[in-house]
């Protein structure tokens, strides 16, 4: 099974900061990596799919990239609405795996 | 506009079977463009994919739950369902149903609101 290592698990940042979250797959060359935002008591919201495609309606300050088995979510300028938990999700050979999550809190 | 709604019992006893249904409105589950999935989240923990069903009836399950899980569909009711047998307290979680689009690499772009299912005697 493919393991997903998401880091950091927690980060403290200020409004306006550039934030980067990483997700590393243990193997494979799948581009099928998605990022979600989840707020307390709410269902996750899709931000990015196939590593770098922005979901319709998601602000352009969110972006995704891939380098080999390492995937990155970047928030270019953190906004008050962005404080939440972020998850990556990987698809390979008809199996899906979620990362452990990154909680973004206000510094 | 497509919407998903989970329904099921509010409490399940240990060793019993958890059964949930996801009702789909505003569109048909019998579409080659979509996959339908179940994801769960124990209190304070990360998301866990349970399994997915395609309109053909083909199913895919996470290996750790495969022996206890069945996902099925009822196209006449526009619903799909989850059965999880022999539950324990470790199965206590919020259970979500969700839709994935085949062209988006199995990313879930629409989610139900989720239903909390405690496992307790």
C-alpha cells in the first residue's frame, strides 16, 4: 500500500503569510493528488485535483505542484477564511489514501 | 444542483452491522462520469477512505476494511449504501458520502454533510 506523509501536522501563521504544505507518497508516479480544506464540523471542500488544477470557485491564492512523489499546496497570502485543516488525498491503482492533515492556526 | 444526504441509525451496538444510505438528488447515480464513495472521520482524527462504487456496480475498498465492508447501489431509488459488519468502538466516526468525477482523478468534489455514528452498548 502507498503511504502518504503530510507535513507539517500543525503550523501557526499570520494573515498575509505564504504557507506551504507538503504531501509525500511512498511510491508510484500517479499525478492524481487532491487537496481539501476542512473547517470544524464541516465536510471537506475540494481545492485542487490532479496535483495542480484549481477547482472551480476556489481563490487563485491556492496552488498545487508536483515534483516526483512530492506534492505541495501553497497559499500565497493567507486570509482569515483560510484557517482550517488541510488534507491531501492520493489515488493509485483504484485505491485512495488521505494524508494525516495539517492544521493551520492563527499566530 | 446535485446534492448528497446521508441517513442511518444514530447509534450502533458493538458486534452489530452499521448501515448507512446516501440519497442523491438533482442528478442520477447511473452516470459514467461519476464515482460514489464513503469516507469516515473518527472524532479528532484524519479522514479515512472506506470505498467507492461505479455506476456499473464495480466496487473498490480500502484493504484494512475490505473483509467487513459492502457498498451497493439502488438506481431505482437513486441511492447508494454502506454496510460495515462486526463494528467496534474504533468504528465510531462521522461518515460522509461523496461524489468523485472520473475526469478529476477520483477527487471528491461534492460531499454530504456527514452523519455521526457512535458505536456503543
